[in-house]
C-alpha cells in the first residue's frame, strides 16, 4: 500500500517525465512516448517508470535507448524538481504492455 507522500511524488515524477519525453520526441518524428505509471519505493530512493510507446514495433529499441540515457534523464528531472524534492530517485524504465494485453483480450472476445 502506497502512502500519500509516495503518491504525490509519483504524480510529480510522472508529470515531469512526460514533459521531458514530449520535448525529446518532438525531435524524432513518428514516435510517441507517454508515461503510464511511476511507482516509487517506500524509502523514495528508486522509481520505476512504465512507458507506453507508439508504434509498438519500436518499443524494445526505445526502452533500451532510454535506459542507456537514464543518468541524463535523471539529471534533467532533478533540475525540474529541485525545489520539491531533496534527492531525486534512481530511475528505471520499463515497457508498459497493458494496451497490447487489452487488444489481445478484445480480439479473443470478438471470436
């Protein structure tokens, strides 16, 4: 069960990461990256961000690229939240495949 503080920090990180990815994906035409969920550990030292990437074919490639640049993204994030958080959590990014799962369920139900 997440505390109120964890929820507030999760929402803050989700909003700021969305802004960072929006600015970066404007440079790469045809790829959309959205932050689905951010989960923060109870000690606020790590954060797991689940990303939804369109088109789905480029998902694995983009996640690998984003994880390779996690330190740069963390630095940019820390510059944005420096007045709200004392310490920026370590970031790890994962592919959110919930939309693919929902499409699969819909396709099975239509049969």
